[in-house]
């Protein structure tokens, strides 16, 4: 019964990173670490957001591009108490592409931020149901942006590599398929070489940013024969995150290129049910509160409410999981001009995602 958690983990692949708090995407899930025996998996998700707004009576068009999510994991037992896992994910990201020719103030603006992370984790199981885990994360970050409305501004941040860590603990009661796991992920600092251009020339500098610290609390428990309740809470400290290139922030605009005023809490609750000897299904709901105030023009969303359907097929040692997600994106406003003071309104937006995961026990 405890293997239903693999189906619920599809949430990370299909729940619409364009609508998640900040630029959160993978949710930094550690599901593979708790698989029984030796295990390997590969996963792929495709997310299609639809985000548009209006300012000064002009529509922006859909400014959020379709994107893909990749993941992989390898878990192996060293002995009865000690195991390790290697997990690849893409924890944070952004894909912005305002259509040209709309007359919208940010028409033609683009932005892309890409991260990749490889995490090595050790887990030690005690005899009383408790376990502890910890490890090191190697993360890469690169970004580029173009905003024609701001002095034909472009910025390119070269790829940077840096390290962080994670620590956590879990409690399991296998006879009722119970697991409660708490994991802390450290912030990771990046200093990446940046080339900025505008109508007046080019500036080379180094931009410093920190991807935020976060905490995941995940749980699952059997509630009836063949039925599992699962869910979790994720906190991310987005209020301490910003990207402030030297030219853009210091000279052209006077404020960060990207920043967020509030931390986010993401809540998930779902149920899994065994349908046949080889097939099981799940349904889950995820929620983030909509914040007040103004948000970035490169991320004009706030809050979300989503639903995910999952199916899991087991054949011998092979496990195939799939999921479909629909998310309603929270309404948000941005400042498009400070003098005169003008704002935009982004409402009635959504995201659709689909994902597949193939796992093998050996």
C-alpha cells in the first residue's frame, strides 16, 4: 500500500510550475529515497500555462511558454539500516514570452531561468520506526532576459554551479502504510557573470542571488483496505529571493529585476486507491494562498488551486505512473509604469500538465 506515494509524486511533474509560488517547479520531492529495495526511475512532464492580462485597455496575450520537466533517481540499500539515493531534478525555473505586436507595454519581453540539481542522500533507519537522512545538492543556474520597453534592455547570466545541503527525519509504521517525513533544504548562493546591454552600451558584472531555503512535510497513511490518504505542506522563503543585475537595478529601473514580497505555503491532500492487482489510482488537490499587493511583470501570478488525477500500473518489477493536472491560477496585478502610476490586471488564467514516470525495482 505504501507504494501509492509514487503516484502522488506525479504532482511535482504536472502541477504547473508557472503558477506555483515564486519560480518553484519540482517541489524538491524525495520519494525515491523511501522506495523498498534497490530502485531506479526516470520521469518527464509537460506543462502548458495560459497567463494573460490587460493594462491601459490593451491585452498582453499569453505570456507564459510551455515547458518540460525532467527527473531521475537511483536508490540502493547498503545494508538493512543504511541506504543512499541520487536524485536529479529541476527545482526552479521561468519561461516568459510576451507576444509581439500586441501594443502591450511589455510586448516582446522574454525571460528564461533554468536550474538543474543533483542530490546525493544517505538515510539511516533505526529499529523504532524512525530514520534520519541528509545530503548535498549540486545546483546549476543560468538566466537571460530581454525587455524592449526598458531602453531595449537585455541581460545574459552565464551558468553557475554551487552547493547546498538537506537534512531530515521520518517515522514509518509499515503495518498501516504510515510515513511522516520532514526535510529542510538550504538556500544556495550563485554568483554568475552577467552581460547587460541597452540603448547606451554594454555592462559586464557579477550578479549574486540565492535560491531560497525551504521545508517539506510529507505524510501518508492507510485509511482502509487498499486505500491511502496522502498529502503535505511545503514552505519556501521567497521573500528573501531577488535577482538584481547591476545596470538594470542600479541605473535603469532602480528595483530588482525579479523579487517576491511573501513566502509561500503549498498544501496538498489526496487519496490513492487500489483498483486491481496491477492498477491503482489517485486524486489530489493542491492549494496556495493568493497574496495581495503587486507582483513582477515577469511572473504575474499569485496563488493557485489545482487538481491532479494519477494512475499507476505495476508489472513484475516495472512500475509506470502517469498524471494529468488542471490548475486555476490566482489573479494578480503588476506595476507597468511608476510615473504616471499605471497597473495591469491578470485574471482567469490556468495551467494544464501531463507527466509520466517509469520505475524499476532490482
